[in-house]
């Protein structure tokens, strides 16, 4: 993931990594695919402009969901890795 500017975030042993229901709905509506695994990420290059999660889909494709908190509320974007 570092080639794309991200590093996997470290978590404590007993913390659960559940896929957010809103992320499931967003991915299914936008891509027509089912997410099966989520991995928290830390952005290692500028801009440091949101919270990121890698999502592994049922066909093994990996996407990134970017969450930003703006004056319009929470905005989520899907970033496809090429």
C-alpha cells in the first residue's frame, strides 16, 4: 500500500475491525460488489485530508474509502486502485 501513499494502521489486539454498514451500502450501490474485509489506513503523503480504509471486495479487488468531515457533513469517496 505504501506505493499508493498509505500504511496499514496499527490497532490493539482486542479491537474489532467491523465493516461499517454505510460503507457496505455505498460499495454495493456504487460498484455492485460486496465488501468482505476492512483495513484501517494512515495516509503517509500529503494531503492528510481525511480518514482512510482499504476495503477488500468479494472478487479480491481492493478499494480505498476516504472519509472527510466538512461543513456539509460527512463526505465519503471511493478510490479505485489501478
